C-alpha cells in the first residue's frame, strides 16, 4: 500500500497582514517576515516615499507605525508616505 503524499505547512512562518495589530509599532525583527525584501530595499523605498517612514522610539529603538504598514500592505504599488509634520522641504 502506497503512502499518501502529505504536505507540511509551517504555521506562522510568514505572518499574514491580519496578524499585524492595527495600532502600535512593528520592529524590523517582525517586519522582515512580512516584507519579503531586504532592509536596504525598505530604506530606499522610505527615502523615495514609497514605504512607511520609520520612527525612532528611543536612541537605539526604531519601528514602523502599524497603521501605515497596513496602508502599504493594502496597495504597495500606489502607496505614498505622508510628508513629515516637521519637514522643511518645499514642494
């Protein structure tokens, strides 16, 4: 009798966007499993305004706002980050 083929799925290997809380912040250790690209890719998209801007919670703690991450996950191609409130750039 032949064994039935089984597939093993690792639950929780890549968190789904639904598992990301709506409020709060997400650090890189969690974000890297949601965003399938490198930290440099994220940095370059932030600079272009095509990925949510990181927030410095302390001198050594950086995170991304979950509300902005949800907006990006909903439409990554058309997402544009809002300009910073204290920005001195002229449009």
